[in-house]
């Protein structure tokens, strides 16, 4: 018997302080910069005629050097940065899947402020957690949340 996973999603409204709102905006801006730089690296490698582009793992291995060279990236949780590169990798996988299927491929785009509006922590409890009705995000703080629905259980770790 096949077991199917049921995923539920909820939208809740964050109510950050002005300092937290600035930190959230800074996080989004730096994630967008990283995405665009990683995309440029893909284009550069491919354009040199190497016939390949950097893998997601290779780019993630460069993150400690990036944090050392640009301290503003050190203010972001490592999983957030890793997820940005994973997003780009998924965009390229979808691009090549569409090329092989003979569909209109749509090469991954550079993202402006209007096209990049979320970031992700990979694990609940490591970087993002709940504390008495507040959402605690690593390196951002304890955010007030307006809950739209009651949770029956906590998210899995």
C-alpha cells in the first residue's frame, strides 16, 4: 500500500519591530545578491567553454570564504544561504528538464527586488523555532505573529 504524505500550509502575518523589519529586508537583499552572483558564476563558467557549470555543492563549499570576504553575509544563518543556492540549482534542473522535453525552456533569470521575496530555513528547530506563540529566527530575533489558524501539532524537526 502506498503511503501518501499530506502537507498543509498556512499563512500567518508577521508583526516585526522596525529593527526586525530592517533585518528581514537586509536578509532578502543579501539572498537576492547571492542568487544573482551564483547565476552569474554559472553563466561565466559555461561561457568560458568549459561545458559545465559549478554544482550546488561546489558553490555551497565556497560560502565560508564568502562570509570571510564579505562580513554582511556572516549576519545570515548558514542554512538560509545554502537554500538560496539550492533554489538556483532547482531552477537549472527545471530548465534542463524542459529542454530535454522539447518545451519552451526559460533560462533562469536574475532577480530584482520585486522577484525575490522569501527565504527559507531548512530545518525547524535549527534557525527557526516557536516560543510561546512567537517565531524565533536565528540572527533576526523573536517575531510576533498573528496566527490565522491553530496548529494541531508542532512542525517536524
